[in-house]
């Protein structure tokens, strides 16, 4: 079985694109990328074959990815609530999607 890389995540300037995680000091990722990487991290930690420092680095990366994923889901939920909203005349309430939210 192939071991997940434990190298630290790439650093990038703050900011993110629509559908990507907000900046947490790591390279922005999509929700799908974050979930896939979380799966790799869990598998690697469950194997328990890496040194303690490497395990801690993986755990920290996993916590950051989990936070990013939660924020992406929260934004998606808010957007869905907006799209399901209607005004006083029963017309859908729609606004431009702001990629910074």
C-alpha cells in the first residue's frame, strides 16, 4: 500500500477562488480535494508507521483541511438557503454569487 506524503502543505498568499477553501496559510483546495487528502491522512495515521513528528504534521494538516471543508459546506448551505428564498410576491430571491463568501 502506498504511503501518503507527509510533506508540509505548500504555502500561498491569502485568497481563494469560488468553490475553494478560504486561505488558512495552505494552498487553497476544492472540497473534493480536501476530502480526498483527509482520507489519505487518516489512512496514513491509522497505519502508524511514521515518526511522531510526522504524525503530528499530518494531524495538523488534517485539522486545517477539515476546517476548510466545513467552511466550504457552510458557504454552500447559505447559498442554497438564499436560492430557496422568495420575496413578498413569491418570486425567487436571487443575487450575484460572490466568490469571496
